[in-house]
């Protein structure tokens, strides 16, 4: 294993902290549900950067297969850790391959969505009202969609066994949290939220504007 490629635990801590703090600054968790949402995302981020810079568990577990499939390749180099680039045999800098570029766009889009959703939600919470403006007029749970986008973007960039396993579990957790929040909103706002649910999709945006009003995450 190359010391310069892995064992860089300071980078694990630094990168994990940057993305977690970045997400925290956009979500400003207040309720226990907010903290669970951020906690699930944080676990994914730590697992990701641990393999990216700390210890490449996935590459270690599949080292025999990788060496036989790609003879002559230094499987413990950082470039090989970009597994999609390695699998497809692209002879280009992995930081500029199509999937890496796409992953950056998806991650960036996820953070933009997260910031946009938080501004609307925070303004509604300050007024003890329903979040129905902006992106909330298009989908009911943009913040959860944003977290899923960011995690999916990282999977495109640096797939690992732990994060591949965690991803569907975390998606399920976010769906459960969303459903729980919907029930709370129904208890609080009644038919206003039910009307909102009938015209506004939960996770996939509808581009026809709706403004019946409700809240979500």
C-alpha cells in the first residue's frame, strides 16, 4: 500500500468535517428528526472519506480479483481507487472522466437544492407557517432529495462496499422520516396539508407550480 495514497487520516477528518459542516450550515438541525437526517448523512460521508484517504477496505477485499482483472495496475494507488474509471478502462485522469464530472454536477446540485430548501423552510418556521414557496411548490421533501443526490454523486465518484450498502438503507431512512413528518404536518395543519399532498409530489419535482401550502423536509 502506498503511504502517499492512503493512511492520510488528517484528510479523512478534514474532508468529513468540511462536508458535514457544510450540510449543517444549510440544514440548521433543530428537531430530533433533523439531527437523525444529518447524522445519517454524516455516517455516509465518514465511511466514504475513510476509504478514500484512510484505509481502502473495498480494494483490499477485492484485491485478488482486481489484480487478475487488471494485471500490472497498482491497485493501491489513489487513481485506481476511482473504481468506475478502472473498470471502464478509461486511460484518462480519473478526476476528469465522464462519471467524475457528472458526480461533481450532482453533488453541487444537491447542495444548491439543500440551500434553496432550507431558506424557504426556515422562513416558514419563523412565521409558524407552511413551507410552500420556491422548491416546496415543486416537491414536498427537497432536503431529503438533496441528501440523496449528494450521496449518489459520491457513489459515482468513489464507490465503496460500505457506502453501496449504506446508500439504500439511508434512502429508506429518509423516506421513513419524510412519512413521519407528513403525519405530524397532517396532525398540525389538517386538510391544508392533505390538499398540498394531492397536488405536490413527495420526491420527484413537478414543474407545474402549486401553492396550496404545506411543510416538509
